[in-house]
């Protein structure tokens, strides 16, 4: 699954300047956003270098101005835009300049329920591997997700425990994560 793979690859060395995240599995989107925040926002002035915006409240030009701002007493800043599906065609065209030649001091993250990737700036961003989709877990992905979330808590599950948890919970990421947390607390 693409989002699980992205989570495994994210590190200070692999940090990209642009992440366009979309899909129906909100829990995975939120995990990636939290991981990006932990990688980008470091040091005593971290909170000053994080800006959260809603796409329905701004234009592409306003967002572009936010992206060009310099970080405050840090190497990088993170600009998170929620509801990216609300950006219009003209907004995406303005942002396309940043997607092609990103500002090195900013990590831009735009989340959405769904992006239209057939043409225009989003299609180009998709070809540049800047777009990542959070899909519902498939049966074959459940064990990998459980392993990853358990490893994040420094716990390992046996094959039997993985199978039991997968069978009991199914592909709901939030419910699986909650079950893993409960097992870790009571194990």
C-alpha cells in the first residue's frame, strides 16, 4: 500500500518539499501528516514554523505567498492545507510553479478527499511522485499495517497474534490502531 510505504520511507534525509495527500483512509493521511510534522518542525521555535490553512479560505496566490515565507529560527517550515479539493483550477496553476521548483525552506502538504489527476498541474505533480493516495486497507495489507503500528510502539506481534487481530478487526485502520494500543497497554 502506497501510504504505508511512504510512512516507512519518511526520514530527515528523504524529506520532499511537496506532498499532495488524498484518499478515503483519513487515519493514514493523518499519520503521514504527523510524521511530516515531527520531521520538519524541530527545535525551540517549532510552533512558529507551522501554519495550518483551509483551502476554502484562500486562493492559490495567497497560498503561494505563505509557501515563500522564511522559517523563524529554523531550517524549515511546514505549510499544511486541508480540503485541497476546494482549490480551483486557477489556484492549482499558480501552485504548479512551486510544485516544479519548490522553495527549499518549506514543506508544503495539501490534503484532500480526492484529487482529480487526469490533467493539468495535479497530473504533472503525480508524474513527479508528489501525489500519494491513502486507500482503504486490503486484506493482504492488514498484517503489514499492524506490524508497522506495533513497531512504532516498540512491540512485536507473533504471526498468530497478527492473524487474530486481523480477523477480529478487519481493515479499519483506526480500529486496528486502537486495538494495538490496547494490547500494548494490557500486554
